[in-house]
């Protein structure tokens, strides 16, 4: 295999297919759980579709889902759970492009599966948008872009910080720090954009 193939990480896929398959399954399951529990926190079955959203509940729903998933699969795949995080890991040289592409596919498929399960489990009268994100009232597209940009920035900033190999003492608390960062983003941005923070969640909408 040529040098270009090695830079893409094709050798890693052929020589370590078993490990890569486990990592892809981990990312799939992690995103399934994220969309199932995170988007599930946006639904109020008791009060129905017209109930006002509980921003604190939604923020902690997503934050705790990320915390649990990263704790469970971090040692298998790195616990990316998010194409934006995967892109950040590629840009810093933590993973190769070929593996990153497969990660993104697995993440989006897992998110779609989680949204599908949530739709099946939710009564039609309460389903509403099933956690679908969108611009809030009077929020312009430019403002929404700016909010989502900084949501992605702070998440990748924290992930890179807590996963820095020169800072091994933060390894044990990394899942909590990442989960709380997701909670922070939702506390700010649910009213602005729904706080997507994650392109996989966005593509995993249940209709």
C-alpha cells in the first residue's frame, strides 16, 4: 500500500478490521442512545405536544446521555458521538480520514435508529417534532449559524483539552466534562436553535 493510502488510514482498515468494526458498532450504539434519550427529553407525554419545553430537563437529558455513552464506549472508539468531534480529531491527527468517514456513517445511522425507536415508543398525540431542531422565534439564519458555530467550538475545545495525552490526569473525568459541556450548550441555545451541536442528531430526525 502506498504512502497516500497510509495517510488516509487504509492500512488501518485492512490490518485492524476487527478493532475498527467494534469501534463502528460502539459509535452506532452511542448515537442511538443519544437520540433516544436526548430527544426523548424534549417530549412531554403527559401534557402533550403543546406543552412548553423544559430547557433544564432537555439540557441534562442530552448531557447525561453523552456522559453515559462516552463512559461506556470511550475506550473502544474514543466516544466521538458527533461528526464535528470526529472532524476535530482528524484535524489534530488523532484519527485517519478513512476511519473518520466510517465513523460519521455509523454515527448518522445510529442517530436515525434512535429517532426511529423514539417515534415507535411515543404516542402520536405527544410526538410533535420528536426533538427536531430549528431556529427560534425572530432568530435569523446568521444568528443561528453563529450560535451553532460556538456550540461546536466549545465542544471540540473541551474534547481536545480533556483528551490531550499530555494531561493524563483528566482521562477519568473526561466523560463528565464532555457531558457537562453539552449541557452548557443546551442551556444557552435551546431557545435559539434547539441546540443541535451534533450533525448526526440533525440527520437522525424521526418523521
